C-alpha cells in the first residue's frame, strides 16, 4: 500500500511578518552604513556664539542691492563647524518672462567657483594618490604645449594663475570643443615667464580639467561626482544638472533667444559640452556648506575624508605671485578679493564666480560665508562683489566667542593628547615678538641705539620687516644690521657672505657668516642693545640659533643688552627627537648640546644658553602671544617664508631633522632640485630596492616613492640620481628622526661600500647612535637607545620654557 505524503505546513503568518521586518531592518542598516553623511544642521546664534542681530544688518544691504538692480535675488548662508547659523533667500531667482521666488534650495551656476570646488580639489586628490605632482610640467601631459617657451609651466603655475598665459583665447577656438581648443591653446605665446606674474586665466583651469581627465581616466564631471560630491552627500552638486534640478535653478541670461536655466552660462564651457575645469559646476548653498565644513575640519566631514590635513594646508597656504596672494585654486588676498570679508584672518581663503557666486572660509574664525547672487538676470549688468564682502565682514564681526583654529595636526602622541585638552583654544591670531614689541611701543628698547640681526623672515604678522619697524620707531635708533648665513635677504647659498649696505635705510650690514661669525667689539661699540629676529626651523644643526648664541657671547663680552623677538617653532614645541650632541662636539652646526629636534623656540634657546653658559648679559625675550606648543606653523595663521634658499615649505622643515642628517655624506638631499629635503638619492642607488626596504620598515606617518632626478647644482649637479621622494601621510604620527634612522639603516645595509657614511657624524653628533646604526642594530633598538636622553632633555629644558 502506497503511503500518502503529509501536507507541508508553513510557519505562522506572524513569523513571516517578523522575518520580513528583520530583513528590512538589516537592509536599512546596511544602506545607512553606505550612505554619505547628512548635511549640516541649523544651530542657533546663541549656540554658535554669534550675534543674532547680524540678520538685521544683512537684510537692508541685500534689499538695497535688489532695488538698485544689482541682482534679481540671492541666498546667503553663514556657518561654523557646528552647523549653519544663518540661511536666508531674498528676491527672485527669475523675473522674466515670469517671476519665480528665490528659495534656499535654488540651484546656482557656480561659474569660476568651479575652479577650487571641482578642479583644484580633484588635482589635490590625485596629488595625494601620487598620480601627479605640483611640479609636473604641463607638457608632460600635452607635449605640444611646450611650444613658444611654455615647456616650464607647471601644474602649480596653473593653479596659482602664474603660468603667463593670456586670460582667454578666442571663443572661435572652441568651435569643436576641446578637440579644436587644444591645438590653439598649445600654440599660444606666453605673456611672462612662469611664476613671475599673476594673470588670472580661464585657460589655466581648462588645462587642469583635462589633466584630471587624462590622469584619472574619467571625465571631470564623473570624477568629481564619484570622488567628492557623492561621498559628502552633496546631492545637488555637479555638472550637467538633471531636468528635475533645473526646475529650481536660477535663470541667468538669454542664449540664442532662450533663457538659461540650469544650463552653463560660460560660453567656452558650453562649447565643451558643459563640462570644463574653469566653469560648468552647479550647486546650492546647503551643499556648499557641506564642503565648507569639510575644509574647516581639515578635509573630513563626518566619517568621510576627502583630503588629508596636510593637503588642506598645502592647498590653502598663500603664495606671493608678484604681490598677489593666491593659494592652489583659491584666492587669498588679490585684486579679485573684493568679495572677501575685511575682518577675515590671513589664513582665510575663498573665490568668486562671474554669475555672482562667492564662498570664503576662515579656519581661524571657524567660519564660512556663502553668497549666491543672480547678478546676470535679466540684463547681465549686475554687481555683487562689494555686497558679498560686506556680508562677510558682518559675519566676522558677529562672532562673540574665540574661534578654535582648524583642527590641529601635530607630531607624536604627546601632541595629539594635548590637542584634545579643553584648554586648546586660540585666544587670538598668533602674534610674533615683533608684534608684541610694537604693542608695547618698543618699551624694551626705548631710548637705545640698536643693532639688529635679521633676514627676510624678520617680519611682523602683517608682513612688514622688523628693519622698517625699528627704523621708523620714534623712541628707538636703529644703527646697524647683521646678517646670518644666506645673507640679509636669505637668498645666498655660498660659504662666505660679505658686508654690504641696506638699500632702503642706508644702514651698514655686517656679515656674521664671513671672516667672523660673531659681532666685533668695534661694531658693538656703536650700540646699546643687540636684537635678534630670525625664524628657526627646529633642528639642532640649523645655523641661525648658533649665530644667536655667538652674538649673545659678544654682547656679554661688550657689556651690551641682548633682546630676542621670539617666533613659533614651526614644527611644534612638544616633540623631541634624536640623541643629544656629545660633549666636545660643539660647532657652528651644533652650538648647544641639544637633541636633533629640540622642540624649543629661539627665545627659549637663548634663555637656556645664557643660564647654562653663565653669560653675564642682560637678556630680554619678547614672547609670542597666542602660540601653543602643540601648534605646527599652519595652525598659526602665519605665512611661510623660506628661511633659507633650500628650506621651501613646512613639509621640508618637518623632514629636515631626519633627511638633513645625510647632508655631508655622498648623497644628494635634493639641493639643486625644486624639492630640497623632500627627496634624496645618488647615482649608485637602486631606487626600487631602497624604496622597498624603507617602506618595509614602516616608519610612522610617511611612505616613500622611488624616483629619479637630476640636480642642476650642488652635489651630483648634472648627474642622474636614483632615490626616494618622501610623502608625509599622517602629520600626527610622523617622526622625522625615525625616518632618518630607517633611511640610514637601509643605505648601510644595501650600499655599505658605496655610501661614504663617515661624515654622517657631522650632523648626528652622537657616537653611540652612530655606532649602533653602522653596526647594523635593529632600528627599534637604535630608537629605544635614545629614549633616556630625550627624557632627560625634556626635564632639562623645563625651566626655560615660555609657553
């Protein structure tokens, strides 16, 4: 008898519902995990520590502008890192052929704001990935561009508008888009040498947009959408807005009898299909707020990081291009800065667009100001730059707290811990010793005849030289000047500097890097006080502190006062690295028994030297104000000025205590290239095996890239060198001396016979550490062996610290 199959009984219905609900929750969680961060939320003026009355100042200014016909309407948004403080729409986004009220979510044609928001940001992303370099020649990507003397134009020249190219080439050159424009651009004759003059040019960014495409393999519109805007949740931002977005776009002018609404206004961008490096981006105020907060937070928004802190710093630091301050893609203070708030700090950066858009970000005030005006509708003749600048000023003045500086990037665990302290608040913009001296009406020097030891770094926070400040001070008589290594202007790189005369003041300039390295009694006989104002870089073997110590000795011998106008240590005042200089090894490249990286200011070093050497000298140190030991230079809002010809960036200064140790051996440290101390090499090195060994050691916060270079001067001039390019990936973790030991250890292991390392001791100055490196001890053991010396020095320096 055949047995019947039992009927299948399913689970109860409520279990099915429960399972479905559970799956839905898991799916929602998965989607949430993948979703970009939400946009910034509104916060009250009270919570933002801003005056709630600022709207009452902004409203009448905007109303008057609309009444004058400067624009049809605008959106104003003001925010801080905690959120949006002020967001308001005014007027209309369309008045012809029918009125359409302005709304806060109106889509605007960004025009030239495309340059920093899309193109420059893309370039910096590719830079971080090692896919291009700022020093790359444009002809590397488009060989035909080298015609008519343009072969030396670099990516950095394009980003800073210092390429020498004309502002625009004829619109007819774009008759067939990029295909017809490229040969015309390549055939252009430059107006000036690259780097010599500032000349704003759309062509610069048209080229950059195409370089982004060539390097990334994606059209710029796709690259920015994928790598920037989608990640940040900037849903309304991009090129070629969809029809749904166009519906809430501003209306600009007519083209071919049709009002432009959600279509690019710039005619060259239009000829290139709406996607170009100089124009074509569309966005809303709210989306721009996301970008603004990302930049205030050193490249990070929520859990999404777009740029590293080091990249944000490099992108936004000022370059002086013929008297115009520009950053990479951003304006700082130039002839185009009318839309900049007048109370913004030196660190502020921003840009404007032809259609009436502007955005300025001030990390020190923790502030961004977005102005999106429709100045071209309906007649194309509006003007809003002045209004945008006034609104920026109102926003700055409304701040009632002390804004934190941009989140701090430091070196070493002690710094990271200190920066989490509630005490970390920037009381004001960092003020230098010379600033404080002026505030005190030169009280420390009143009635005295003064000699000044300085160079081109001796300037106040406004960029005015200390020479000029003292020369024009009513109660001080500046009598003579003294110059250190590299001369009074810091441009000489030779073994001896001669005496000269200052052209501006007519004062004699006595060299302290010539026949003598300390002032003579005859020179000091003419003065009452000797003043020192030079920027140090924080490494024991940098010679300016040696000049200071020798001058202090001379002042003591001659019975003269000595005054140090203090300056920040640019590579922070917390981190100490490397062994102490052995007793008896003092020299001009190591005048004090310090670690390789000492973490002190010149004023503190002066206090230590006077005490430990029992100098009978009246020493006055005029301290900085607002500087905290944890700060790197880019936290201060102060400009970088090359303290010597081959110290060209904060990155180089941070690498210097480790890479600089190689200087006296038969290895090039990049002198004669455009990246001293950021590269090293020699003709006998195999770059790939050296890079593999250094990266395998995993030095913290840095990676190396193999490269070849040919110095034009100095060691191995004209010879091809094989070596390394150092890339700091984490400024919090990077330790320069650690890197120096890893590189020395690797060179010794791979090229022991070819590397003449005997002169490594010249700057290392510590026999025990030298022996350990070249005996092949493990890197970890070498570094551990100097820990006690670092601890002892940390205690030794305490009585002399001012901050």
